[in-house]
C-alpha cells in the first residue's frame, strides 16, 4: 500500500546549548544528520519559529520528475510549543498531516529501537500533543526513537532532559543510522517497505 510522499520532516527537541545532548533532543539529532546527508543548511526562520531547510524530493520510483520539495524543520519554540512551528510551515505550504513525519524520543522503547507509525495519541509527549492541536489532527507519521524509561514516572522530566549514558547513546546512534537507511523509502511514501526494513531485527 503506498502512502502520500512525505513533504515535511520535523525533528523535536529543545533549543539552546544546555539541551543539545538531552535525550529529549533525539529528533534534533536525527533530522540534523538527515540535513547533512542532503547537504542542507538549516537556518533560523522567524516566520516558522524554527531552523528550516529544504531539498528536492526524490523522483518517484527512481524515474520521472521529482515531486517538489521536502522541508526539514527543528522547532525553536521549546518542546511543548512544537506545533507553533510545524503548524505554521504546514499551513503556508498546504502540507497535509499525512505528509508530515515527526521524529521524536520515545520512553516506551529501549535505546536501539526505532519505529514508524501513522497517527495515534501523544502518549504524554508534549511535542506531539502540541502538533496534534496545531494541525487539528493526529494523522501524521511519527518516527519514534527509543530512549528507555527511568522506571519511575516522577523521574521522567529529569530523565528526558539529561544525557544518555555512553552505552545508551551508542544504541540510540545505531537506531538513528537504521532510521536514516530507511529514509529514502519514507521520502517516496513507501511506508510499508520502510517499516518492514526498520522494524526487522
């Protein structure tokens, strides 16, 4: 089953040097790597409240004309206002929720795991909540990168705002590499193949 090609990829995180190594910034890490792969410079754009860049969409099925542009954004609004940035960009370029991929940290997965899914609740993730509210829809794609859980709900806030251990960071990096390997399929909207590749051990 083919889906709409992705037109906007948002990496979630918090701006500022003090947050750049936080587990909560996994989305920033991955989208920054994706930008590097495509030689895209992410520059501050006040209209979209974020660091924004774009590159040409790959030609569908490897032939024919490419299908427009793919936007990358790292919202600079702090996590719980991510929708302000994603919503502004999506509205301006008339990008539908199902053409958006949000990359974020996932407490429910161990470091090393990454999964793609379409829609669903926010699972307590404030960035996802705000994007759902801004878009008026939960029907956007999520790339969930596991960061593990501290084991106690009261510890979650401190946990996501601290750096992973070297072992966890290595596992997270491996999950990000695997995710980036699947990105060409994602960009073409071949989500079934992307999920198969990403979710297979």
